[in-house]
């Protein structure tokens, strides 16, 4: 066989699932919405006052500090060692026909990425892509007893040019490694992981919705699987990733805004705790409070902290307030990274972007409920919104607080800042503008 023929055979084998799908199913798109509309939008003239630049000024960008690995960690995994076992044609799942069916995290793609760590075998093992399958673990696995688990939430977007992009993946990798350090789990090289992830995304690329109203949610997860009951570092771990096509995350009211329960008797995080790390153990205790909010007809929980009832997070989002300050200037404020809140990548992007715009003051400072009440009374509170990967921004129109209903005029602004932020970020994510924060998967 000539070299050329060998390469062709290899390519065919590697892409067999695509070829078979092409022949047998004709390509089914995740959405019935064509890219044409999005392409037309690409040419749309911006309706916003603020110019966004095709690059981010050096002072507004930052690469996270490299992670310092424990000296006894052992060897790292490398993307060059990645092995791929493709799903057989009969294992391929049908894709949904329209965004309406998607919801959040109910459907999964055909493949997953798995990387085991075993200290006894010298460290991280070879990464592998396999068909999506159940995990098998010992019933004593630490994740099942002490919630030795952490995760990330990222998205792959199909751009208006058809290319698939992910957003600031270095930030997710850094956050994940910081959570691993805090959980006694092994750290890893984020760049190598992103390369493995890119391969997974290219294999399951047809699952990335062909629309700019949906995306492919990426759930990297790290669990401690050491089969021993001691509360100690896990000497075996599994880093895996599953993918799920998603529509919108939150239920909103008919206005598109959410209403919140702010009950100071519940606390999500505390100083010295792990509110700033994306660990599963932070989320389970919020479920019942969320249920209580829903029973009262409210959509999300506004998490308060301290005697002065500081606003910390809204549901699984960072909180932002746009208001008129004492000096009569417009100001965008979000709570500082005090350890109580998750260092959101959307939060960081909004701060950097709005600081670069230079159109209003931008600060990181505590916001308290008495302050919210006073600003509302004085007509100085303009907008309140949550920000996160799942929804980009989510405007708030009502807070139920100590028996009062506080109506927030977020949706009544003529040119709301949260809309500008949403447009700008989604323009970057869906490739309507070129931006270094968007990483193209080839
Ligand atoms: C508690 C919490 N806060 C904030 C965020 C927003 O973070 P990001 O913008 O990185 O999605 C999330 C989402 O992951 C979260 O779970």
C-alpha cells in the first residue's frame, strides 16, 4: 500500500461514524434554524453606542497564573497520547430536531473523554475518547462518600462562519485546578486537557447546534475514586468530560426577567469555605432552597451573607448592579472575590470589557440589601442582573425580601447595559467579531 493510500484508509477509519451517518441518516442538524439568519446578522450594523475592539488591550487581558503541581504528583498526561474508540454506528444517538426540545443537560452526545490518575501507576494515564458509557467504580469510592468532586461548565458555540469556538478555556482549566488543589485531587496541565477536549468536540461536532440560540454544554468533571473510606487525598481519580446540547438554562417570567427569593436565613458560602471553588458539594445544599423559591412562584435564589445582608450570588450566577452613585455617575458594581463567590469567567469578562469601554464607572464592592432598598426608594437603581456561562446575563425584575416585594426596573431601561453586555459577549462567542477570547476548534 502506498503512503497516500495508507493515509486515506486511516482518515476513513477515523471518520467512519461521520461517513456512515452521512450515508444512512443524511446529516441531521441539532436545530432547524439555518445559519443564514445568523450570517445576515453578521453584517448587521451595531445598534449599540459602545465600540468593541477586535482585541483586548494588554491591561485588560490576563492569563491565569500557571498551576504549581505537587512534587509527588507523578507524570502528566499528554494530548499526543490520546486514543480514540469510536461509537459503533448502531450506538449513535439521534439528534434533536429543534432547540425547543433541548432544555438543559438532558441529552448527551455519542462520545466522552476519560483520563485516569493512579498514583500507584506513576501518575496520570493516557487520555482516551470512548463512546458515552456508564462509569464503574468501587462502592467505597471517595466521591460517593465525601463528595470528592469538582466540575466546570463551558460551552462550544457554532459561529456564524460554521466554525466551532470555545470561550476562554484557560480560565476554566485554572479554576478547575484550584478546586483540585483544595479537594486533595491531582492537578493537570490545562493546555493538554483543552487539546483532548478539542478532539472530542471535533468528533461530536455535529452535536454543536447550528444556531446562535443554543450551544453545546461541556462538563469537565474530576472525581476521587480511591476505594478507601479514609477522609484523605484520593490516590486514584478520574477526569472525564461529557457534552450536552443545551438551549436556555433558566426559566424566566414572560418579561424574560427572573424573580428572586432573598432569605437571609440561608447561606451558600462563608469565609474560609469553598464558595469560590466549583465543587459539587456547594450545589446539593442549594436544591431545597431553590424548591422553596419555586413554591413561592420565584425563579431563583439570591444568596445573602452576613448581618448586613450582602448580595453574593444569584442562583448559579454572579450578580451585577447598575446604578447612579452618590456622585451622580452611572456605575456597574459586582461583589469582590472575597472567597464567598465563584470567580465567574463571565464576571471577569464583563469587568474587563466594560472597563475597556470606559463609558461608566466599574467597581468591585459589596452590595447590601439595605443599599438596594435605599437605591430603589431614591430611583437610583437601574438594573440588576446575574451573569454566567449558562445564560450569559439574566435580568432580575423582582426580589422577595423579608416579606416585601421589591420591583427592580431592569427591564424598563431604554438601552439596558445588560443587553449591551449580552450582545457583545455573544458576538464574540458566535464569531460575529474576532476576539482572542474565542478559541476556534479545528
Ligand atoms: C455559583 C456560581 N456562580 C457563578 C457562576 C458563573 O460562572 P461562569 O461565568 O464561569 O460560568 C457559576 C456558573 O458556573 C456558578 O455555579
